[in-house]
């Protein structure tokens, strides 16, 4: 998976198109990422023994990785990721500017 925790990404499709945020958590088996401030849903809690009133809680849900792209650190625009080997280490490189991610 080319997107990792801590990367700055931009949403390229869906209801949150154009929003940017940092990846909070990655789910590689499901091909999804949890992005800060994107795909917010309201969950309604019923009143229970501990909770006297019902509540409306905001929860961020994961987004599919095909709907996000990494933001290029130099140009601040969405970019693809290339890999290259340098001294036995695998590096992620921005396709547009050629800078390390």
C-alpha cells in the first residue's frame, strides 16, 4: 500500500472531494485509510443505565484508498507515488516533483 499513517492526502472523489487531511490509521487488508476530518457520520446512542439522555456522536469512518491521493510536499498538489532503491532501502518518491515522501 502506497499510503501510510501520517501522510497528507487529498480526497479526489466522493462527497468530501477536495478536502485534505492527515492519515490517522491505515487498514491494508481492506484497502482503506482513516483520514482526519473526512467521511464524518453521526451515530445515535440510545439512553441507557449510565447515559441519562440519548446522544448524537460524530465518528470518522475509513475511506477507500482509490478515493485519495498523496499531496506533493513541494507543489501541494495531488501526485502519484514511485518507488526506488537507495543503499538497500526502498524510498517513496513523488511523481510530479521527484521529492522524497
